[in-house]
C-alpha cells in the first residue's frame, strides 16, 4: 500500500464514522423533542381501543358503544410545563368527551383538567377547565375556541409552579389559578400523573345531557402527540425538590403573566368565555376567595 491509498482508506473510514455520528445524533435529537408514547406513558384502560401511529409518536384513542380508552404517565410530577398535542373527533361528536389532565389519585385529590365536550356537526366544541385542590373542585370554566379543534392538532398546556397554574391553548393563556394559600384557598401540592382519555359523557356533556351521543357515527377518534414531558418527577413522594429554580418553569419569568400574555388572556376571556363559576351568582352568592373581587 502506498501513502495515497492509506490516506484514502483513512479518509473513507473517517467519513463513515462522521456520517454514522450525524445519523445517530439526528435520531437522538428527534427522540428528545418528540418522545414515543411508550417511553413516558402506559395505556390504563381500553387497550383494544388504542392504536399506535408513526412509531409511537402518535396515539389514536377510539370510542364506540363498547368502550373508550385512556392512558397515564409512568411517573408522577411535582411541577412542570406539561403539554399535549390533540386533534379531536370531527363531525357529530355530541356527548363525546376528550380529557387531558393532571391528577393525584389521592383521597383529597388535586386535579387540573382540560375537557373537550363534543357537539353536533356544525356546532362548536366546548372546552371546559377545572381545578381541584385538596379535594375541592366545582371551579368550572367553559369557552369556545377561535379555531376548529377537530380540524388539526393544537397544543394544550398546563404550567404548574408554586406561584400559579396557567392553562394554555397553543401559546395563549386561557385560565390562571394563583396560589392563594394566604387567603385560605388550597393550592395543588400533591404529586400528579398526566392522563388522557376518550369516553362517553352524554349524561352531562352536551346541552346539559339533553343532546345524546349518536352511535351511528362511532367509532369516535381522538389523536394525541407530544409525549416528551417538561416536568419534575417526584421521588419518594417528596415534592420540595420540584420547587427548585433549577427547573426553568419555576423561574421568575413564570411567576406571573407578562403584559403581552395578560392582554391575550383578557382578550380570550372577553371573547370566548361562556361560563365562569366565579360569576355564577345563583351557585355562589359570595364568590369563592380565589375569584377576582
Ligand atoms: C354496538 O354497535 C354495534 C355496531 O353498530 C351494534 O351491532 C351493537 O348492537 C351495538 N351494541 C350495543 C350494546 O348497543
Ligand atoms: C403557595 O405560596 C406560599 C407562599 O405564599 C408558599 O409558601 C407555598 O409553598 C405555596 N404552595 C404551593 C403548594 O406551592
Ligand atoms: C344519527 O346519525 C344518523 C346518520 O347520520 C342519522 O340518520 C340520524 O338521524 C342521527 N340521529 C340523531 C338522533 O340525530
């Protein structure tokens, strides 16, 4: 072998190594931002009504007259900026409920809910949110969205730190629940799992339960994406480490909405809110202490 061919072999070897490096690096990068379902979640019920798509980067839940389905995170979290991309069932989905939420499964449980209430074709889907802290819920808010949530995927997110809980639709804050413990209002403080589900809620979900699920349109299908988790996993049920500012969602920037977010939030409330427990006087003659005075 002369010098040239040694050099050529060496360069070839290096080039192959470099290409392999690029390939593996690319795969890892993709997996990091776009984890497969199996890495962070398990199916919890309705196994045969779940379909894995795109190597587990998308999950389809189906609802028919025999079952719906649900899934939950393998770990429990103590803070985070939790997100999911969801595309709801289209056409006539009256009575059908898609849920994405955090829950503690304890006796006096904490829970933060997104619930999408289906509707007859051509009528808007309602987004209901709720906040449970130390077993106390009854904090429903309802709104319409400024797009058709069945037409495409959108991000639904929950920011949870010691200062505030914020529900987001894409990048728009739609609900804020502040830490009001100094006014005697409980604030979620228990480890929570992330869950998603699709089920029949026609006893209450659409027009107070008067509009029923039309099973001739089954199966109803909801698609979920975005299984990477920005959350602090709780170990040995000690939630304190999850309040550390080493987690970016606990840093000052996330303690309040900034002025741009505040304007967007007020705009959404003004234009899309259809129900707020805070202003339901027959139900709460005196508004609960966490409500604006
Ligand atoms: C469920 O739907 C299937 C298909 O439409 C139908 O054949 C069956 O009778 C239904 N079962 C019940 C319990 O309604
Ligand atoms: C709520 O805020 C208080 C300070 O006002 C803080 O001590 C407490 O840890 C917070 N609660 C939770 C559950 O984050
Ligand atoms: C259910 O859907 C079928 C098929 O579109 C339709 O013929 C029927 O009238 C619907 N039933 C109700 C109660 O809307």
